[in-house]
C-alpha cells in the first residue's frame, strides 16, 4: 500500500509499498489522502460487482459505482494491478475499508491536467483498445487518447488489439491537453525512428508486402510498418486490401519517401 496526497504517474506503474496497517488507514481517511493498493479479485456483494483490495493486513472494497469505470466488465482487467483510491469509511471490527477510486481520480484529474503540456514525454499504461483509438492511463488514472495514426505507422486494416495489450507500458509524447473538454491526446509514433531511414532498395530488387489500398489499376503496398509503395498490378488479376503480393522495385527515393513497384505475384 502506498500513500500520497496525489499521484501523477499511471496506476500500477512500478509501484512500491511504503506503509502498512489498518491504523494507517485512519490517518489516510482523516487527512483525505490517496492510497494505491492491489486489486486481488472481483467479487459480488449485495448484487454489485466489487473490487477486493489488499491493504497490508486490511481488506478494502470498491463497488462498481465507485470504480470510475463505464461498464462492470471493465473491472476484470484491473485484477492483479494497483489502483488509486480514497477511504470513505472503516469498519474496525471486520477490518474492512470502504473505498472509492472515482473520488481519487476526481481529485487527481486537475493536478494531472495542470502538469501535462504538449511536447512532454510520459509513462503510460494501456487501459482500453478501440477500433481506431488506444486509451491510456497517462498519470493518476487519468485517461488519454491515442488515435490509430499516432499509435502505429502501419496502414494495414488490422485490429489495434493485435498491436497493443491491456496493461502494456508505453512511453508516449503529449500532443494535446484540453482542460475544458478534459481531453488528452498522446502519440507513440512521435518517439519512434522514421521507418524510411531503415530501408534501402535498388532497381530490380524483389520484395513482398501487404496491399493496404487499391485505386484504379494502382495499389498501395506496405513493405513494413510505415513504408508504403505505389504499385502497378496490371500483370495480375484483381487484388484487394489484405492480399500478400510480391513485386519488382522500379524506383526508390528515401528522401522523398517514394517507392514504386511492379507487382508480379499474389502470395498465399
């Protein structure tokens, strides 16, 4: 169990214990401090899903209504992780503390928004993966958004769940902080090397890749994440996004990020 007036790092990011005992919780409660503790399991009490937390010998309970989450199903992803909570009450006889993550996040949101500014590089943890957006804890349990184009260089029509896992730790760059809309936008690609700097081709080289778009008799083929070639596929029958193809390099200019191919084969 770790205690502070506020936390500005992500929940569970290399947390270390520094306090113990039920008596400490009384001090935390009286001083309205924030506690970080491990979620042991999700259980049901009185018909409501609850987190059971380990508080160095004491037990804490966070009902879904105090979790700060949108759906009960999201609670499972936090088992085994550290979360920030505030003490709402203590039953000394049973050694159980009533906790609220929602109140802790509300207290910390303001300080996190004030701390962050565009250009900063921060630690983050993946908390949700949507179709075109990755949602990350960027500090204090506050969630930031990472659009697909800022999450990966790849243009393949693939689920972001194949690239990112819940609980994954990342370093990201803050791109936007809008306190009025409570919106934070971050980028992973801003911290990655330019993929075009790591490729080298000459005319007549044979390479393979994945079709990401088709327009008329031209196709856009991704050789590796972020390196996309414009290809002529007149020698092939119809092709579609997702097809694996092979072709011959007809032109390469790394400074202009230009790669041209003439497709010759469709691969299995």
